[in-house]
């Protein structure tokens, strides 16, 4: 996968781990909320275990009494043994079975419930509590060390300050390790708790299933329990992958945070002068790195009244959108303080402060002293103030901003009062800081708002001047009951909230957090009335797990649902995504999107369901930058994806929520602290397929080209109704393809109508008939639909890819003949609608081509449990006597199999043009099977069914099948043309739009073709029995002739069979001997003749028939003629003759020779001379060419022999050199007579010339070779 594709794919973000590395208020609030939840969970589990143990103890005490009762249940023999005793015996056996099962189930509670939960409490919970205590110790040590470090005076020695800095870094390192450890343990604890509870509930449910007679009423939820257990298994299968990613994220974030927080070892960084520049303008290199958004911890200097002294408190400040504000971790969550426009305040270093890294933020009404932790942070804060000011000063039209005024010129209180930081909230700044009991916020002591332009104060949200008051906050708090109720409240607290009809969205949000079993303190078990999900609702009743959970996260959803915001306030984002300001490259997956700018909210339609309102509010929190559309469908699922290669992609595997909007599908998952969210456009979905299973159902989204390079997304559905969900998905996708798509209200109504009609009518994509009303379906259809759903519930789990039948043999095509077959680049469903849709006129056109008139195509109607439509037409023909007649014909089609992967339609036709047409019908089957994603096969089969058997049955049946084969080919060709018009790989919705649905039409349609269509094809003519007999006779004669020829070939074959193989081999051997003898004698005779002739020629001396011309003889051969000797003679007569000789043009006409001569004899002589010389010149040319060839051969032979001779001479020279260098005695004796000096001189002269000549020869050969090339 390329880097571009990898960049486009969404990445998993450990949101809580990021907050832990920042030590943000969101992290501290989330940890505090987690601790509260763990404490409540521990209390609840302890109560559950203790009550269960007490139940087991009490039931075991009754065991002896029950056994005594069962023993005394038998009666004496005084009663009737046939009936009364049998009745008593059956009752006793039944009671014994029931009580034994009950006691056995109670005894198993220790192993099924008590022991696993106790092991969990003593294991995982204890480890988490130890990690919690370690975190508390590390946090207290870090806060105290940090307070001591920042309180150091400037006058302290640099070495001491460095030591303090490293002590602070060590404390921070311990705190960071404890923080990431608690985050990881919290995620694992949640997963372990879910697995444990589902295992316990599943085991208890299995135990209840064993006593089916006693718990018959509760067993109706068996399928849902099985699906929940399947979900738990799926969760366990992906646990290792998520755990590995979580550990990798933990390691990476922790190492990065520690590297960034590690203090410097340079003493200059701890000098007295902690500010490199005193003015408001930074250095040039810093000015080039302007960052307009900044956030982080700062220390605020505050003072008390009695006694008056300064204290320093720690707050999370931020600069974003032209405002300067702060967040604090409150007792319930992250709270927001007042925001001040950056253009209303000035920031400069506080040189006069005793502490280091201090700067002052001044407005017209107050001044605030803040302290950063390091010099780098101080510079970044001052630079952020200056960069933000320059940006807003550079804006030409501030009124164009959302809200009508510039936020940089405004002082505004928190936009959401529920998240406002009060004085009592600002007081709780955490342990370890130097503070007093009551603190006041200097920024909020003055007036609430100030506008430098003198205009109306700009509201932070889209509420404007009609901002919600404190009454709204009290009302929402009262609905959620946040002040008095914890996440694990008692049944007495939950009752009023869930039973209230006026709870609305707040009650729906609250109900999503109270689905655990709750017990009364008095020992009785109270049944909590929770609203279970309806299978036909557009959204589940529970909300998805947020990226970060605080006590105000539920309030954030409620506020978002009841109010409209242009952009989500910082306080809401802090309680849902984190306190830090996300930049474009570091934004979490849900925060990143195309709609980054604030959008004006649209009101909800009147028919918007209640369950969707809360989901829509949470969707806006999870995807703040999503387009301003409304949710139309939400469901729970797990998913995985595949790329072009077909391999599963683990990066996009997850389980959570799927949010469907009119133009896109959003996926959100929160698994073990890892958050993933991404979007798929509905235009990219080419097809939606489904497969039912035992543990889960599967919906496959086939995708076209998209930025993430995903081709298939497999969605596992556990609790939602598969067919209804797929129908709704197809409806939303088809709505986008319409010329005028429905608005949100219309789309909601359509989705709800599918819900209302689902019991009687399936959706256009369901495994049932399309667009069939409840009146037409009837009781038989409803029973069939119910039986089909029951079979699907008991169906074994299928593979991810649906298996398609390889052949239509399972659809009762035995005894039928295959007539035609075609393969199309189209889905089977699209091909089915092309042929059999309500708007398809394929079959009426075929009827018209066969001399049919007044063709009427009826609608699809339900008949005997099958869909059927009728064809009525009339055919005009002339009989043998020339009389005009009309035949009224009735054909019909029935749908036998209707499935996404296979369609079988039976076509019953009347062969009106054949004899005995009233005694038989031609039955054809059209089978469409799915081969691949965009590939299907169309096959047609035919057979003849007789009601009466005439004498000419075989004759007529053969002609009927032949006509059926021609009709099948015409149908295949017509289907090919229609598919070509539709286009390859077209969507199913496109085929439905063009060719119509099946069953939506209620009136018959009369086919009226164009006038020019009548001349396209020769009409079919009626066949008489006489004509058929004559044609049969002619065919018989042709067959007879063919038979005679075949008999002749058979005779030859028989003759060949009679002859044995040995005889044939001997015959071939004899023939071969004769042929070889003849050829040998002929060749021998010719050889002896040639030998005698050669002997005779050798006796003839000299050999006058052989001549040779060497190159040296060529000069004599080409010597000048006597005429050349007299050419210098100035003779006029010879000059005229020379003129005739100079005419050497071979292409010149012969008549022009001697044209200048006056005498006829001279002209004849000139022509004769011209003719003779032309012949001789041509012959001479051939001789010259042959001579050149001979010369070339001779030169090549001479050159080759020369090279061989030179190579041999060089070899001899080398041997001589070797012998002379050897210097042996034998050699010295050999060379003594010649003289060694003379030999050396001769060798030097001869061998050097040989080597030189060889080099010249080889160079010449290479040159000749290159010239030839």
C-alpha cells in the first residue's frame, strides 16, 4: 500500500493515554470518575456475592426438609394401582425432578457466580486498587515537588535549581508511569469485567435452560443470550490485537512525554535572568514559528483576605479562537472559566516577581500574574499572545465571523452554565498545592462582559443573546440527577427516572447507564424496568462509550441534544475528547473531517424519533466536524475490512456503532482505550449483501474507489434484525441515487414504513417478494415469512462469502434440456430486474418479434405462494386454404426461487403455431446465478409437458424444442443488449430504477412497439402437420444418404478389424524391402556409370576442358581492343562510328539507334550493332559478377590460410622463446653450431614481423566485418 493510501486511512488514537501524558484536567477528572465507578462496581459485586452466598446457605439448609417431603409423597397400596398410584408416581417423579434441578442449580451458584467474582475482586480489582494507591502517592509527590520547585527564588544557585529540576523530573516520571499504568489497567479491567459478567450470565442462562419446564417463560430470550455470548467471543478474539496496540501506544507516548519533560543540564538555563527578551516582540527566529493555539498548565497567583497572603493555584489555560481562558478539574468533571479576548489584554514578562518564568496578563479592569514551568513554555505563551493578536488585527472584516463580532474583542462567561467554574469549584485544585479554604477568581470579580467596540456582547455559541440561564442548568441537572446519584444507584433512585414519561432524552441517556442488575438492601430483588431495544427501532436505547468518561460526559450529551451550537464549546469537548486543543495533524479521528468550519444547525424534523435525538447529540460530539445532517439510522455492530488484495485489514477492525446519514456512513469504536472513527460515502457503496448465521448475521458493503483503498467492509450484526436493517440500508442508498432525494423527514417516514410493513412485506432487498401488499400476501405468505425467519434463526453459521449454486440441478431442472447460456458483468439481482422487472419489456418484445399482436403484460401477483404474471396476446395467420385466422394465446411466468444469489423463473408458453397446441405446453426455466461480486450466469432450460399424447408426439415435440432453443437464443441476445445499455458493474438500484421493482405494479401494461419494429425480423409462421411430415421425409432422405456413406466407412473399418496386426506388419516390411532394393540398385548403377566416366576422362591427356584464370591474367583479358588504339585518330568517319558505340543506354528504344544516319543500311547496321552489344554487355555483366564472386572467395581463402600460417609461425616463435629461455644443456648443444647470437637476431626479425603481420591481418578482418554490418 502506498504512502498516500496509508495517510488516508484513519489511525487509532489512545485518547486517554494522550491526556495522561499531558496530565490534563480531563485525565484527572476521568481518573476520578473511573475510581468512583470501580468503587461502586466493587460494592455491587460484593453485595451480589454475599446475597448469592446467603441464598446458597439457606437453600442447602432446606435440602433435608425437601428430601423428607419427597420421600413421604408416596401413598400406600390402598389406592388404585392402575390410575391413582400412577398419577401419584408421576407427580412424585415430576416434583423430585423439579426440586432436584432447583437444588442442583443453587449448589452450582458457588462455582458459576461466587467463585469467579471473588477471584476477580481479589485479583484484578486488587491490582487496580494497588495501582490506584500508587497513582495517588505519585500524584501527591509530584504536586508537592512541583509546588516546591516553582516556589524557588531567583537568587538560588543554578546547581541547586538543576538538582531540584531533576528531582521534579523523577517525580514526574513516576507520576507519568503510574498514570499510563492506571489507564491500561482501567481498559483491561473494563474488558475483563465485561467478559466475566457475560460468562457468568451465560453460565446462569445455561443452567436456567436445563430447567426448561420451570423457566419456560424466560427461555424466549435464548437467541439474544446466544448472540451476546457470540459478541463476547468476538471480543475475546480481538483482545490480543487491541492489547498489543495499546501497549505500543503506551510505550510511544510515555517515551515521547518523558523526552519532552526531561530538564536541561545546562546551568545557563537556570540562571537568574529567565526571560531572553523584555519587550512584547520576540526574536526573529521565534517570530517565524508563530503558534496561534496554545494550552497547558499555568500557576495563577491569588490572594486571601484574612490574613492577606499570596497563594499559587494550578489551572489549565488555553489560547484558541482569539480567546484566553482556563479549565479546572472539578468534583464532577472539567469546568470552564471566563474567556477574555486576546485583543483586550496584553501579556509581558513579570520581571519584578520573585519567582521565575512569570508573566503578567493585563486588561483594563484587572491584572493577573501567571507562572510557567519552564523558560520554553514562557516564551511560547508570550509568542502565542502576539501571534493571535497579529492574526485578528490582520482580519479585514471581523463581522464576517460566526456570531457577528470578533471574539478577540469580547469577554464572555462560559457558554454552557452547567460547565461553568464557580468559586467553590475553582477552590478544588488538587492536593499538594499551597492554598486556603476559600478562593476567589479575580477574572470573575468584575463585570461579566466587556466589548471594546461598544456593541452588543457576542455570545460564544449560536444561542446569541438568548443564552440559556441557570434555570436550564438546574433543569438538566434535575433530569440527570447528577448531584445526588452515582453511576451505580439503587433501584429506588432509578425507578422514578426510568418510569417518568417526561424524561425525554435525559431519561434515555440515563437509562443507557443503568442496565446492570440492581438489588435492594432489604434482601428482596427488585426488577428494574428498563426499556429494552425494539427490533424495529431506528436506534438502540443505549449510547456508545465516549472517548473519555467523566461525570459530566452524560451532561454533555444532554446539553448538546437540547441546545444548538455552531461550534462545540471547549468545556464540552474537554469532557468528551480531552482538554488539549487539537491541531489539524494531531486531531483524533472523530475530530478530523471536511467540515472544519462552524455550520448553522438545522432544526430536527417533527417526526424525528426520540431514540434518534440522543444518538444524534452523541454523534455531534463524536464527529464535531461532520456535515450538518441528521442521523437516520444507528445500529450496533462489529466490522472488518478488506483491501484490493482481499486480505483482511486489522487496522480498521473494531466494534461499536454505525451511524447512517443521508449521504454517508460513520463508524465509531472504542476498544480498550483505543478510539477509531472513519466515514464512508454512500456513493462509494456499490452493493449491499447479507448472510444470516447462528452466532451473528453479516452485512457486506462492497465499495468502489475510495481514499482509504477499501473494497469490502464486513459488518457483524448480533442483536438487530438482519433483513430489516439491510432493507433500511438499501433504502438510504437508493434515496441518494434518486433524481430528487427525500429530505430527512421523508426518509425517516420511509424507514418507519418499512418497520410497519415488515411483518407482511419484505424490503426490496429482502429474501422475499418485492413490493407485495399485505392484502396480496395473505395468511399463507405471512406464515411462509415467519417460517423462513425461524429457519434463518436455526441456520448454521455461514462463511463470509455466500455460497452460490454451481448448477441449477437443485431447482428441479432434471429432464430439461439446456438451451442457452450467457455470462454478464452484473449482479444476479440486477440481471433479474432487467428481465423480470415491472418496467422491463424484454418478453413482450420477443412476443412481438414472433408475430404477436395486442400484447398485454400483467402485474406480478401472489398465487399459491408464488409470484405470477400473465401474458395475453393474439396472433394473425393464414391457413392452407388462404383464410385469415386469429389465435388468442395465454402464457404465464412464476418465480420459483428468489434469493440474492440465485433466481429461478418458470415460463409456461403455448406453441400456438404447432399442431396439437392445446395438448401440450412448452415449459422453460430461466436460472440466474451469482458467480462473483459483479458477475452472474443466465441459463435457460426447456421441456415439453403433454396433457394428451397424440400419434405425432415425437414429431411435434422435436419441433417445439427446436423453436424453444431459437427463442432461448433470442432471449439471451436481448438480455445482452439490455445489459450493455445498462452498463457493466452497474448498481442494483440503477437496474431497479430503470426496469422497475417486482410487484409494485398493479395494472397490466399493453405493449405498443414502434411502427418500424415490425420489419426487424421475419414473423413466425404456423406449421401444419403435412409440412412437418414432408420436412421429416426430406430429413429422412438426407439421413439415408448419410447412412449409406457411413455404412461404407463402416465396411472399411470392419475390413481393417479383420486384418491382424502381425499380417499388416509383415506386409509393410515386405513393401519396405522391395522399395529399398529398387532404390539401392538404381543408386549403385548410377555410381558405376560415374566411376567409369571418371576413369575415361583421366586417360584423356591433356585436360583441354579445364581452364583457369588468375588475378594476374586479368590485365591480358581486359586489354584494350584495337579500336582503343585508334581512338586518338581524328577521323570523321571513325567519329561517326564512335558515336554509335557511345550509345550505351540499355533502356533506350531500339528504333532510335542510327536515327541520325540517312542510309537505311546504316540504320539497320546501327540497330544490329546496338542489339548485339546489349546482349554481350548483359552477358559480360553476369560474367563480371561471377568473377567478383570468385575473386572474393579466392581472397577469403588466401586471407584465411595467411592467418593460419601467421598463427602457426607465432606459435613456433613462442616455442623458440621458451626453449631459449630454458637454457638447458641439451638446447645449448642443439644451437651451438648456428650460433646463439645469430639465432636470436633471426628470431627477433622473423617473429616480430610475423606478429606485426598477424595484427594487421586481424585488424583488416575486423574492418571488413564492420563494413559488412
